[in-house]
DNA sequence: AGGCAAAATGAACGATAATTCATTTATTGA
DNA sequence: TCAATAAATGAATTATCGTTCATTTTGCCT
C-alpha cells in the first residue's frame, strides 16, 4: 500500500495546484471571463488534464469556492472554541474573520463582497450551498450569543437578529478594507467592531432613548 | 413640438418595459444565463428591437442596475432629508432602506446580497461604478454621523467606520429577510437596528469593559 | 390615397470557449 | 529491457448566443 498512498498524495498536490491557479484567475476575472485554457496554462498542465481532476469548469469553480470557504469557517470555529466567555468568543470571532481576510485578500475581494450568497450565475447548486454555509455560520454566531444570554449579559429572544447584525458589521468593515487601499491592519479593528456591537455608538448612557 | 414630445414619451415607456422585463430575467438567472431572446420575448419585442434602445446586452444590464440603484439611493436621501436630528435621520435611513427592499425584493435578492459592489463578471466599468455608488452612500451616512458628532452624541473620528458598521447591520438584517421567508415586516425591524447601532447589545452599562 | 421616413423584425452569421478523444508520453512491474 | 497500464496532451468538434442587417411593417404628412 506504499505506492497507492504516494499516488494519492501526488494527486492531491496536483489538484491543489490547479485550485490555487483557479483561485487567482477566477478572482481576477470572474467565472465566465476566466477560461480553462488560462487556468491550464497558469498551472502548467494541458487543458485536457484539468478534466482528469474536475468534471468541468463549473465543478472546478465550485470546488475552489467551497473548499476555501470551508477553510475559513474552520479557522473561525477553532479560534472561537479556544476562548471561554461569550465576550471573549465574540472578540475571537471578529479577529479570526479579519485575519483570514488579510491572508486571503484576493479570494475575499471577489467573494466576501458577495455576502456569502449570490453569484446568481454559475450554478444554482452553488448558490444554495453558499447560502446554506453562510446560514450555518450565522447559527454558529447564534450559539455564541446564546451563551451570552445564559451568562445574563445579552438580552434573550434576539439572538438571530443580533447574529446577522454582528456578521453585518464585520462584513461592512471588511468591505471598507478590501475596497480601500487594504492598508493598515484589519485585525487592528477588532476592538472597534466588538465595541460597536456590544456598546453601540452613543457616547454615554444619558442619550439612551 | 407636440409630436416630438409624444414620441419621446413613448420611447421612454417602451424602454422602461424592456428594463422591467430585463430586471425579472436578470434577477432570476443572472447576467450570463439570461438571453436577449428571453428578454425580447418577455417584453413583447423582437430581438432586434432591443438594439434600438440599448447598445447591447451589457448596456441593457448596466442601465437596469444603475437606474434602479439610483432610485433606491434617491428614496433614501429624500427620507433622511425630511428629518431633523441625527438620531431621527438614522432611523429614517434604516426605514427607507427596508421599505425599498420590501417593495423591490426581486431586484434586491440578486443585488443587495452582493454588497453593492462586485458582480465580478459582466463589466469592470459597472463594478467600479457600483462600488463608487456604494461609497457615495457611505459618505452620505458619514454626513449623518458627523451631524451627530456636532450634536455631541457620537464620538469624533470614527464616522467612517461607524458608517460601514451601520450599513453592515442594515444589510445583515436585509439578508436575513430576503433569504428567509420574506415574511413579517422588514420595516418593523427599524427600531431593532437603530437600537443595536446606538446602544449595542449589552443589557446594561455595568457590563461595559 | 400614396409616398416617404422611422421603427420593428428575426433569420443568418460569426466568434467564443467548453469539452472530447485519438494520440503521445510517462510509469510500473516482471 | 520491455510490455502493459496509466496519465497527459491539445487540436478538432460542437453548442451557444450576441449581434447584424436586409426586409417588412407602421406611422405620418401632403
């Protein structure tokens, strides 16, 4: 079984090379404008070879997006799980999001902007899958917030709305960073975001309505 | 000049019919999967006729998106301008956003989800234009917040971040509504959103860090 | 009415790029 | 070394629309 294992490893490695190139091309030009010829050229394989690894262009695209997304969600989950209290978990969530975006700006520039959902073209299956993945992430955030409710620091019955709100703030700040010069540390805005989410923007309590 | 005016009016009306059908088709299938034949069929014109009104498919798409967007931003501007204080303006902003989405769910389902920006395919010109339009909207929100700073209720130097945060919360809640059953009133969530933005989610001040 | 201009029509064209597959090249085991 | 098997190749095929434009229809004015 020594040989089969090495074969398998090589297969995975080549597949990943193709995926990496696909990410660059798709991110730069979008699904339709990107061609299989470019991706083949860029990854150093012949066009036909791509079809040994993926059923077609759509499969390649879907694989690239879903595998990258899964990576992101995994990183975030891990970071959050490593912390204890609800507030610490919120902080970890925001920071993990920001770090992933900083390290994957190319991918995120064309993807995060699309709210984890649409890409109305390409494939309905992918759209559904991405919406589902995003809603899964929302549920994960809900879990954090429900922990906060149990701790008595968050109000009950609003976990879902608050999850979308937090996710929205994070995405808003990410968008700013991606579209702007991508300069300065995005992770450095972690405290800003958690502050807005936890305390709002009013200067002091007397303004509370 | 009587005749020319009527001609002009008819031209605009026909053009709008095409745009309305284009909105439906593009929203349902995205730019590439939609065909000129479908749009012609749906709007009751021949394929060639579409080219009397638009230079081509891309022009039709860009026109549809930008004109609809402009409408949305106009509605929001008007609603905000009608109110006085910064907090009232924030409320008006959120509510106007929500009302537009409720009345244009089809358009928003495929567009708002994409964060006012990307659509990486189609045309670079459109992407730039849409990012610019979104940033214009952000600047408009910044204006509101700066008014709040002048009123002494918002902290200085964070207007831009807070604008993105508010926009993000709004989009987050909209996303929930669009992807969910689109049931219940979205406008009814206005207070929830302004509350989160102004006061955060912590139950009371003693939890402030 | 009847002729002129503007608008509408949709079949045919052309360009693009995904996919296929017959052929070539590399790898393996005896 | 040399079959035999697996993998890689890329030219040729094929399908799909966007666009064009010669023709028809409509509307307008005298």
